[in-house]
C-alpha cells in the first residue's frame, strides 16, 4: 500500500473516530436526558441524520489541523469521510 493511500486511510479513520466522539459528546454532555433516554428519543423521532450531521462537526477541526500540518493526504481522507457522512445524512433524511 502506498504512502498516499495509507495517509488517506488514516484521515478517514480519524474522521470516523472524531464523528463517533462527536456523537458521544452530544449524547453524554449536551443532552438534558440520560444517554439511554437520548438514544431512545433519537430512534423514536428518526433523528439519526440530524445527530449524525451535528456529530460530524469535529471533522472540520481535524481537517484544518491536517491542512495546517501540511498533511494534505490525510486531509483528503477526512474530506472523503465527511462527504460519505453527508450522503448518509441525506439518505437518512428521506427514509
């Protein structure tokens, strides 16, 4: 595997980790309700897309950190993962 492909994969994985971290932070610290209650409300209200979109915000910070460090291939991976998350959000909005 080439170094560019490896860096893109690292960027994708970091973006996914940041997104899951964003979901956890939202559910644990920003919701007024308990973790389980919040998950149940998301499920009942079909709010997956909205929560996923909010959770992807940390990707913005990760992207700019990689750009600032001149790690463009990793930034491409973050961008790729963010596009996939955006498409998933779009799909969830209509289903």
